[in-house]
């Protein structure tokens, strides 16, 4: 039973992978022209289809919206029963259909042409109605579906999904869509936090523990304990940041020194501490901590020390 299941899983994925390889090899001038038409579109991108193609179309429309290309999805059955009113003359319409002979789309195509809309057909049959009546053809070379009966939309929908993603990414690159643009339309959830939250939004909730270079070890220990961040900044008497002392430094002190109350902060501090500007994204702080295997960064505003951001702050906010 186990071997049979694994065989079936492998067979499905091998068919779908080969379909994607064929799709990749088929790319050419028609795809470039379709992307340029979408890029130059002065209206919105309307995506339509029926059945499983409709489900893929909804995903394509959502991906376009989230990457800077205004889009709506209209079910083909609804389009011919009143929803054509959502389509403006400057819109470009992407029609998804494996066969290219979907009845509702065959009704829709001449109407769109009469309205002045440019159309893109994403089909698997070059000699189909949609292929011959669209402005731009995106042929999907699907040799067979993954199911034994060659009926269930599997390889064909994978090809539609991948081609849709490729279109969206090509447009994203042409438009120079940046992470800042992405942040503006993805403010919610953890993704929004990653793109919006800055170090200052987290570190100012903490204390800003500090000692001076000539403070004795007792002062250092009390400051670290009261700050509850496992560290303290060390400043000189011009209030310039010169070092950091962490819990680890205290442990190393006990190993390397004959402990006495005269030990000063400058004796055990780590010079040139790792810092981050308070305007940096909190996600950058997370990357720096991971890269340097540390649990806190000293936060600065220009050259002034303003606080500490701790890895626990990032964990609490769902960054890790």
C-alpha cells in the first residue's frame, strides 16, 4: 500500500513538473507582447474563467492586486448575465480555459471585442475558438492531466497558475514595484509587521540601561538586573557609546578575574558594540541578531544611545 501511494504521488508530480518544463520552453514573443499590453493598460486587468479555471483566475487577480496591478475577477457565467457592467473600455481581459471552447467565453469574446477591450487567452489548444479570436495568445502546452483518465484539471491548472504568477512577476519588475510599495497594500498580519514595524516601535517600550566607564561592578550588575534585558550600554563622560556589557560578559568576568568590588565597567565591556538605528525595520534587527548569534542590539539615534532591542521583543511580535 505504501509503495502504491508513493508511486501515485511521484507520478502526479512528474507529470506536472514536465508540464511546467514544457511551458518554460514555450515562452516567446507572444508572451512578451501580452506582458507589454498589460503593462501599458490604462484601465484594470479583468480575469475571467469558469470551473477550475475560475478558481485559478481568482488567484491570478489577487496576485496582480497584491503586486501593483489593479485587477478584478469576474466569473464568466456572471459576465454574460449582467457583470459586464464592471468592465470598462480601457480594461484588458484575461480569459482562462483549457479547451479554449468554453461556451460562456465564446459568448463573451465578440462582446468584448465590440466594447473595444483587448483580450488575452490562456489556453491549451492552439486551434481553439479563444486562440483564434483573442488579441494575445498564451499557449499552455499540456500533454495530459495527472489523473489516469486524463480528465481532472491538474497539470492544466498548474500551468495556468504558473503562467499567471509569471505574468504578475514580469509586471512587478517592469513597474519597479518595491518592498515599500508592497507594504502599503499589505499592512495586516505578520507580513505587515515585517514591512512596517521599526526598531523604535519596539525598543522604546524598554528601559535604556546604561553605565559609565568608571562605574564599579556592583553598579553594572544592578543596572543589568533592573533593565531586564540581559545587557547595559557603556558610555564615556561625553555620553558617547563606547561599549556593551552582557550577562555573558559577567560570567566571563568571574572566570577571568579575581573578583573584587573595584572592577570597573571599562574592564569587562565589549568595545565597538553592535548597534542599529532606531529608524531601521525591526525585520533588519532580526536578521542582524541571527547573523551575529546575539540576543540584543543597542539602538541609536544618529550618534546617541537611546535603548536596546531584545530578541524577545521580536518573538513577542511574531517576527520569529
